[in-house]
């Protein structure tokens, strides 16, 4: 066993699927305080060299975290909070979405609609703990409904 990160900040590992397919990198989010969801970056560390790379950097006041990796590709799926948060729309369990980062591009994983009449198939709130299936074809997640919360 060896320590691979040394920066004076919290490197938050998700409890599953944190290794890249080649077993050379661990992925994590960075939080000023371990208990807060206030990180702006998804990063990875090479377990042999200690090299740290930023996979994604949030902008416009958004926060990101809880990252997992595709089993055969370097696709990263994680929570993304709202951009330009304000008093009415800021990060919360029911105000977040899943995104996938792959080869420098980021795409939304979720479709959300919290205004009646609701769009069939769209979520009415925020998703969390996105994990690829072993074959990489599906993503499981937990969910918090915005409409029921209100």
C-alpha cells in the first residue's frame, strides 16, 4: 500500500468504479471540505508516477463530484450542479444532473422537466451515484424528485 496524493485538500473517492480500465489511474473529486459538495474539478492520479490530471473543471459557479469510470473506456460519469446558481436554484439533492466526460467533451446524461405537464421519460429531479454496468451499456443511479420535494 502507498499514498498517491499529497496535496492539502480532500480527494473524494466514490465507493465503486474509481479505477480506469488500464488500472493505472484513480479518479476522484476535490472538495475544500470532505463533507461539502463544493468541488469544481474531477481529477485523476496515476498510481505509479503520482501525476495528477484534471478530467473536468466546472464553470459558472457549478459544482461537480461523485465520479465513476466506464469499465472499458475512459468515460467518466459524475454529478454536475447548476450553472449560475442563485437563491432559488442552487445545488441540492433534487437540483443536480449526471454528465459524461469523454475525450474532452461533456454531455448531459439526464433529461429533466420539473414543470407540468411533465415530459414522458424525463426525470423530475436530480440523479446521483452514476455507475456503468459491467458491459458499459447502461448506467444506474439514485434519484431525488424535485416535484415531490416541493
